[in-house]
C-alpha cells in the first residue's frame, strides 16, 4: 500500500471502541497549497473519501489489523513533518513550547456513538478547515471557522474535537458559521432590524415561569424575530433550535431534535413512543435547556402529545413560534400585535413601525437621509401595511431602486408585495406566499368561512358573522369556526373596550387573499348580498336607538361599521339601498358623529326619482348637513325644496321635519319672522298628525324664535311642553336640547338657580347620549354662571372642557359661540388683546359659514375689546355694525346692548353720559350703570386729576353679577389704565414685547429678541400672579428657547439681559426676588 493510499484509507472498528485518527501533514515550502490534508478515519463502516475514489475498509475489533494500520498511518504522517509538539493534542507530550511559526498537526480522537457520522463528512470538513486556516496562524486558542454550507459538517467536527464552536452570535447580529446560522434560526436572508416590542418582557417573564411558551400571530408578524431576541442572552449550550418548517411530520421533527442534541438519529424500525422516550432522556441529561421550535403551526396537532410527554419530565423549556397555539395545559400563549403605527403622545420620534422601515431602508440604500416629506410618507406606508413587520420589510427593501413616493403609490396591491432582492427564504418572499401556507392548513369549512368573512371591511361581531356565513352541512357552529380562525392567527380580535360584544377583523393582506378565494367560490355575490341586508337592518336599528339611553352604545356600533356603511352607500346593489345607507350616515352625523355624509346624500338622491319618499328624506338630511357645515343659504334652498316635495307626496311627517329644520336655518340667518312662521306651520302639522317627535322639534324651533324677540314667557311655556313630550318618548337626545334652551330662558328671566338646575340636567343627558355639540354649548352656559358668581377659575376650566367637546364634535357654528364666551372671560380677566385675537379668528369662521347671528355677536364684542385697547375707530365701526344688525332683525336686547357700548365710546371721547333706552331690558340697564364712570375719564385726562382715578377704578370693579356687567367693569378699569399710561404713570407693554412705554418714554425692542422674550415672560407672570417671582430657570428657558446652556453661563446671560432692561428704563419696575425676578406689583401695568 502506497503512502497516499494509507493516508486516504478508512477502516471500521468495533462499536464499543471506535476511534478516528486524523493526520495532517505539516505544511512545507514545497507543499501545494491546494493539496488536501492527509486524513485517516476509523468508523463502523467504510466511506469514500472523494467523489472519484473510494477507500477500502474492513471491519475489525480493538487491536485488529485495521486499527494497527490506522495508527501506523498517523505515525508516518507525524514523522514526515515537524517534530514540534502538537498544540491540539490532548496527551502529556503536548507540553513542549510552541514553535515561532505554528503548524497544523493531527490528533487522535474517539468518536461518539453516532450513527450519522461518516468518514466522508469528516474528510470534507477537515479539508475545508486546512484550507481556511493558514500554517502561520495556528495555536490552541486560535478560532477555527469552517466555511460550511450546513450544520452536519460543523457538527461532525465538533465531535472530533478538532474544531471549537465559535461564540454565540452577539446582539449586533454577527454570525460566524453556517452552523450558528442554523442553530440560532438566522436564515440566509439578511438579519432584520430589531424594534423594541412590549411583548418581549411578557415573553421573558413567561419563559422564566412556565415550561411551554407559544408565540402566536399572523404571517409576518415577527414571531421568530422576537424569539431570537428573547434567547439572545441565553448560553449557547443551553439553547437548542429546530426549524420545524423543514419537518414534514413528527418523525422528521424527532430527527431534527436528535441532531440538535448530537444524538443518533432514530432507526426506521424504532416506534414513535420509544424514540420520543429516548429524546426525553437526552433532554434530561442536558440539564434544563430551552428548545426553540420555529414555525410549528403545521405540527401543532400532531406533535402536541409528544411535546406534553417531554414536558412531563420537567427537563426542558419549550419556546414555540406558531400561527396557532398547541392548546396544552399550562401553555402560556402570547399573541403578537402589529407594530404601532402612531407616534407616542408628546413624542416627536417616529413610530415603532416607521423605525423598522427606516432601519430596513438604510440597509437597502446606505446613506439615505429622509426629509420631512419622506417621514410623512413612511408613516402613511406603515399605516397602510397595518404595522405588519414582514410587509414593512418587503416594502422598505424596494428603497434601493425607488423612493417613498413610488412605494406609497404601489401599495394598492400589498398582497403581491415582494422582497425584490435575494431569492432565498421563498417562504417569506411575498405576503401571498406567507398567507398561502396558513390557508393550506385550514379545513374545508374553515377556508369557506374565511373567504366569506372577507366581505367585512370594518370588522364584525359573532352575530354579524352568523348572518353572513353559509357553510356546508356537517360544519361546526360559526362560533367554533371563528375560534379556530382566531387560533390560526388569520382572524384577530379588535382591542377595544367601548363595546360589550367582541369584534373581530381580518388583516388587509389576509382579507385581500380571502376576497380572491370568495370570487372563485361565490361568483354570484350571494355572500355580499347577505352582508348588505344584515348590515342595513342593524344600522337602522342603531339609528332608532341613538336618541335613547342606549344612544352612546348605538353610536359606537355605527362608528365601528362606518367603513362598510360608506362602501354600500357608494356601491349598493340598488339606488334605494344606497339611499337608505346614506340616511343612516346622515343620522349619525346629525347627532354629532362627524363624517362627510353630504357627498353620499347627493349621489344617492340623484339616482332616485323625484317621486320617491326616500329622496325627500335624503334632501331633508342634506339640508341638515349643510346647516351644520354653515352653508345656510344652500341649506335653506334644499329644505324648501324638500318641504314642497313632501307636501306634494303627502308625506306629512317629512313635511313637518323639513319645516322645523328650515325654521332653524332662517333663525340663524336672522330672518326671525320667517323662522317663526315656518315653526308654527311645522307645529300645526305635527300635532294634527300625532307625530310627537316632530312636535318636539317644532316646539323647540318656535321657542327659539320667540325668545329671540323677547317673548320669554311664551318661550318658557313652549319649552316646558317640549320637555314633557321628550320625556314621554324617552328621547334623551331631544330632552338635552330642550333643557339647554329652557335654562337659557330662565337665565334671561333672572332665575339663575333654576337655570343652573336645567343646564346640569341637560349636561347629564348629553353625556348619556354622547351629544358632544350640545355638551360644549351647555358647558359654556355653566361657565357663564361661574363668571357671574365670581368663580373665574372654575369658569376657565369649564370652558376648557367645552373646547374639548367642541373639538371632537367639529361644529362650525359652535366655534363662534365658544369664541364669544371665551372673549367675555378674557375681558373680565383684563386680557383685551387675547379677547380681540380670539374673536377675530372666530369671526372669520362665522362669516365664511354665513352664521350671521353668531358672526355679528362676535363683531360686537370685538368692538368692545378694541375699546378696551384704545382703538377708537375700530371699536366704533364694529359696535355700530353689530347694533344695526340686531336692531334690523328685531333682537332689541342685543341691539340696545351694543348701543350702550357705543355711548361708552363717545363718553370716553367727550364726557357725554351713558344711559340706556327707557324700554331697554334690565340687563342693558345694568351694563349702562357699570359704564357710567367712563364719562369722568375725559375730564380727568384733560386736567390731570390723577388722585380721583383710583376712586373711579374702585367704582368700576364688579366681582359678581351678569357676565356683561362684569365685562363692562373690567373695560372701565382698562380705560383707567390707559389714562394713567397717557400721563406716564402706567407701564405700557406691547403684547409681543416689541416696545414698552413708561413715564413718557417709549423704548423699542424690535431686534432684541432675547430681551423681548424675557420681558414677555415677566409680564405674563405679573398678569397671572401679581407679586410672584419668576424663577431664573424659567426666564432662561423663555429667553433662549431650545438651547442647552451650562448653569453658570445661563446665570451670566440672564444677568446681562436683565441689566440691559434696567438700563433701558425698567430699573425701578424690575425687582430681584428670592430665586428669580418679577415686575413690581405696585406699578400699574397694561398690555397693548
């Protein structure tokens, strides 16, 4: 036998004493770098070494001829090379010093009892090892990296002891070998970015407390990525990974686990219980390892019993990633939710879903820096993809060739979204491929149910699903089928607690796939027809319940199904059906539900004939929608048209409703006489036909018209009758509106306690029904009562609550009304500049929406604010305009009120007395008495008798009383401050700090922005809390916003700024206090 033959021959040994002698010839200068390392192997069977040549082998026992030949071959290889001791050898002769240029040598090792270990694999692995580590880099501690393509070679090497397993992959995602790729579940596709998820801590706690934890979720939700992050801190020898996706059945799963445990693979003759028992003993021998079974859904039922048997030994913990749970006792199931797509409150950082997109995009396009537009599109993209990590990664992978705008436009078909990159991991190459895997695991009736449930766009309840599902005979009850689909992670339960019944939905990708399947199974559209009929019946029942105590629940149910309602309002099967769906949306919008029903109403009405009663109802609802949006003229036209058509068709109920709504529109336009006429007609028709709901509506409209012209007692009687009707009907919604107007009438009749009682009752009714618009109105009325009682702080809080309710209701008319209420509170608090600004903004909205009543009210009080600011010309124009309007529409109360304010302006100029008309209401007379001291300011401004200004200011102070009277007293005090400023005794400061005037000198701070900001901060604190010190830190933050300044530097900057203000003329007004600074409270202050 030649030396080459001896070096490449494999022998077989006895099972009890198998040895493997691997020799490696020392590398010399004449050795070919491409030559293979000499190897000699002893196994139970012979194996070929190369593809071209097989080595002869024979079976023997310890001490036999075959084993002696193997030892001789190893000795020959050692004698041919260097005589330096082998650093890898575990014998006592390896203690000699290492040579300066270490060389790879051989080592005799004993193989474990492994049926799967063969000479071919060991030879190939050692050959790769000899080529990957040069002769100049040897040593016992040198890392040995095997560029293998699978786990088997590295596993065989680890058994021989010739290769030490590299460290576990770190958090940075670095992978050293293909073995680690397999062991840690990192498939050949690129490592995904990790975005912190709340489920991680929950899973970590569960894994510490339970021996079976299952991470479940729909395809692409990130189960494997979470498991990998969960086990990233676990020692490598305590973690076993099995890729269950590659296991077709339970036998393949046992074989994979055996390989992970470095055990013999099972014999085909060995029965399943015995093989499972053997693996259980091996798990016990490993201590308490964590076994990660990835992608386990297709084996969940078949392997459940085996998993239970392995758990019974209390020897291992199992972490399973699956699309459905195993349903075993003691199993901790953690459902993974999509990544949040909305930013955290008060946090400008991108949402978690956006962070994942940005991280993946940075990998696809290195150096890409998104701008604000890109970030906005990314937020839209991840929202469209519902926060599904796989879908986000597939979309972001396209960034190497496209931009965010192109990706956003290309999301019309997210089901076909593909990686557009490496072709590995075909199981996750597209969303369709991931969903198909789950679809194929379903039973036939489960597939049918999933396809039929795709008709729900906005989710569904169990009752809704039962009305739609039509399964074959023998199929389980729909509850059981939906439960199974939830367990398969194809149907998810919506996380909302505002409805008593559970709601479910399909993710968009799953729904798109199921819709395709439904088109094949139900081409006639019977499922869609059943869904439309059941949805319309539920929606109309909820509309009827809106006005009852169950109104909030009914409103939430309608809101939950809004997407389906809007879909059928556009694409219903018949025009009549589209019209009825549009009426449902309009009814929800009328009761504060938001939305945009106008387009649906117009489209549905256009498809119906003019003789259709449904078209008349659609036109009335359209007029109501236009009225709420502020288009009063168009609303009046539509309602008049509906009234005439209803009269022609004999629809008396529709006629009465059209007249009542028309009366409200005319009242807001200031056409009081026409409003009263239509309201009386509506009341007559409703009473004659016995329509109690229409009667209540007409009574409220007529009471508003009578209250407008000062017939308060008649309005009170009408509203009392309307309240009785509403209570008899149980109509909580209408009752709340009636009580609101009843409280207003009692307030005008100076019955304040009874007015507050009515408003509190109205507020409770609004909250029971969820009527946000009228809740805001009622809170503004209650704020007025607090102001008149001198409870300014409580009034401000009530107005804040009103603003929140208004923001949710989105009523354009209410915007102006609340602006007037806030302006009166600002005037009382002596903040005329804020009142003027707020009224100007509210006025724009009012005039744009044709709200003439509220708009001219805002104009009048804006003139009052201008008077307090000393803008005489502007005040005269606004006050005269408001007076003329209300006098022209017959509202004597407001006409006389703004006429008195005009007299106050003239009194400030010429000293003329302020007097109310003889027939004016008591409220107007009280305001005139409060404004009477203004006449004395003209002579004091001329002769400079400052000693009597304080007396005038004391006379003008009104701490309690009607809101207009208190506002008048505050305006007089502002005018006194203006006189003092003219005489140099008041510190006059611009609202933005652009200048200040004191003692006859005006100082400009136009370009000194830091000084302006510091001065404004001091003035604001003086106005809020006179005498209180402004901390130095707050002044630094105000003067240098957003800057990070060292403490000493900030203190120096602040001292310089305050010193500059003192040098400019504020030395006596600016006072140093404990821990900060303040404006002297004894110095009169006025903000211009």
